[in-house]
C-alpha cells in the first residue's frame, strides 16, 4: 500500500508513521494513512486493538492518559496547507474545537439541552445571546433533533432517550462547526431504530466535514463508509 | 441445616450490634436531656444580663454561656474559612495534577496529619505562639486566631482527602466530555469537575465543621479560657463551649455548676446540629445548580 494511492481523493487528515504505546505495551505502530475530506472513513477491527486510541491521536485527547506515548505525525489539511497537530504552537484545546468528537455512550452534561449546546461556544468565548440561540437551533436542526426538542430546550438533557441524547451530543460537537468529526462507535449503545436515525444523520453530515468513525458493525460500515480501514495486530490497512 | 443456623446467628448478631448502638445514642441523649433540660433557659445563656442588651453588645455577660456560644461559632467560621481554600486546593492538586509516586507520598503525609492526635496539634499551636511571642511581639499570646489556625490544620487532611476522593470518583467519560469540546484544563476543572464533585466536597466541609466545633484539646492549649467575655479581637482570649463543658465538669464547686455543664453540652449539640443543617441546606442548593458555574446562564 503506497501513500500515493491513498491520497488520490482530496485528503483531510494524514497519519504519518504513527506509533502508540502505554508504558512498554505497543498498541499500534507504523500507521500511515490518509482520510478523505467530506466523506466517512470507517476504522474497524477486533476489539481491544486501539481503534478508539487511534481516533484520539487526531484530537490529542489521549494526552490526558498517564503513561501513554506517541510517535509520528498527524497532519490536518487547512485550506491546502498541511499542519502537524503536534506542532509546538498548536493549543490542544483549540485543536479540539476544530476536531470534534462523539463517544460510544451519550455523555450530555448534567444541565439543560440549551446549556449543553451553549457549552462549547461559551468556553470558546462566545457571549452573544442571539448568536448562541442561532447556533443552537442550527446545530439541533443539523442533528435531526430540533423538531423533537424545540419546546423542551430547558429540560435536563439526561431525561431524553438514548438516541436523542446521542444526537444531542452530535449537535453539541457540531455547534463549533468542526472540520473533522471523530465518532467512537456512536451507535453501539442504541437500539436499531435509534441507530438508523444516527446513520442517516451521519450520511448527511458528509457535506460539511470529514467524518472518521470507529465501528464494529460490518453492515453499518458497508452502508456508510466511503473508505474502510482495518486495525489489526497493531497495523492499519486499507480494505 | 447448619448453614441456616449460621445465617440466623449472623442476622441476630447484626441486629444486636445495631440495637446496642441505638441504645447508646439514646442513653447519652436521654441522660443529657434529663440533666440539662431543667437548667436550659435564658439565664443559663445570658446570666443576669438582659438578653436583648447582651445580643446587641450593650451589656456584657459574666455568668452565662453566651460568650462561649459566640466563641465557638467564631472559631468554627474562622477555622473552616482558613482551611477550606487550602484543603480544596490540596485536594485538587492530589486528584488532578500530581502523579505516581509524588501523589502516593503526598497522600501519605495527609493521612499522617489526619491521624495526628488533636492534643499534639494543640501543642504545636502553643509552640508556635511561644515562638512568635519571643521573636515577633510580646503582645502575641494564645488567642482566637491561633486556635483557629491550629484547628484549620487539624481539619485540612479531611478536606483535602474528601475533595480528592470526590474528584477521582468522576467517571472517565464525564471527565473527557469538556476537553473533547475544546475546554482547557482549567475550564474543565471549574465548569465540570468541581461542580460534579460539590456534594462530596460538601460532605468534607460538614465533617470539618463538626470537628472544629467539638475539639477541646487544641483550643485549651491555644487560647480558650473559662472566663473571658466576648473576644475583643482575633488576638484575644475567648470562651468556647467544649472548653466550658470540660471546665464545669472538672472544676465545679457545687451541683448547680455541674448542671450548667450539662446545659452547655446540650447547647453545643444544638449548635452543631444548627451548623450541620446550615451546611446541608447549602449543599442541597449547590447540588441543584451543579454543572452550572456562577454567573453562567445562557
């Protein structure tokens, strides 16, 4: 597998000679790959192989884990220019505003829908109430949630169903208009119907950003993914 | 058959133990109420002074418990105010910033401090007072401020450890939520982690309040006296309820004085209950608004 072959469509993310270890235990090594923009890339493979960890190398979220080590580079395409997310002048918090992430289990903060949606904007320094409201509505619409919650914005987010909570978390990640959205098995805690809605939603998000999704379900991957990678025995390969 | 018998025995044993505890509490309260209630009146608190005038500070109270009540309240508020910022900070450091061996070592130190008998802490306060008296100013003597500082030392480890435990209990998923949305470490701490940990931290403060109100060994070495009236400043002697109880019960000259000791015990219990209720209400209010930092309303 050569690098040229992979970068054929416009790429958004490039992993270059990426290696990851906890203490002396190597999770993966020599990972080189390119993920296309405005498309869904799926990473699949047996569990416990470091698929989630691979995702967190893109938004640097692994750095909070003690004893973890990374080598190599992760490059992000910004208007045609490649930028290493591990460059010394990159602030991880700012990076994560551009590279959103949604987790396996929905993780709404213990507050209302409205406040959950406003949270990322507020920490990014947005104080304008009108802008907050606009962005909230826009993100909830994007996440197929607006019609269901428009009259219940001030209710505790934890009172909604699992599927609604997960769409809320996707909306919350979208509110900052990220360039990349990382999804760590986003439907594995949901029933088939709720998962179906999320799949439809993800397909519609392709027009806005690059999606990188870890998934265990072969059918889901086949239905959704534009490019499929398999992480196995510490190596990543294109399927 | 034998299994069943053992099961029954265990249940019987557990019941008996619970019953003994209940009886012990009831006996103590009953005894205190029986001895203390007859003397529990305004005269016990304000002596011969007019209650309203005393409360307004226009008339000093010489033969009542009023100065001791005020002394204890001041002591608790002062000690907890001094200890909370340090204890919270230490707990946050232990949970969020220290790693590996350093964390274990610091934790050990806090546990040693928590295990230090209060008489030793009192002795430490006294030593500091003598040192300051000799080296800084002859004006410095055992006083309210020194007592409060010593008590703050006594409760610091509780505060640090409960804060640490409350923060470490937070699930990894919750812990990563805000950073994944672009929050800095500080934002995550103040907007998510500390609000989540508030009930636990509140329990620590509750414990600290109780400890400050009841401790006698520390204050008898660092500034509590039998008759001082209301303290005029933080550098003045003061009276406190636990010390009054100790004093009345060990030095009484007649049955009436001993009776006053029981009255003081009841008042101390009531004061502690009041402080607990206050802290509890505060905790409920904070818990209700948790997840939302102050002044942070969209």
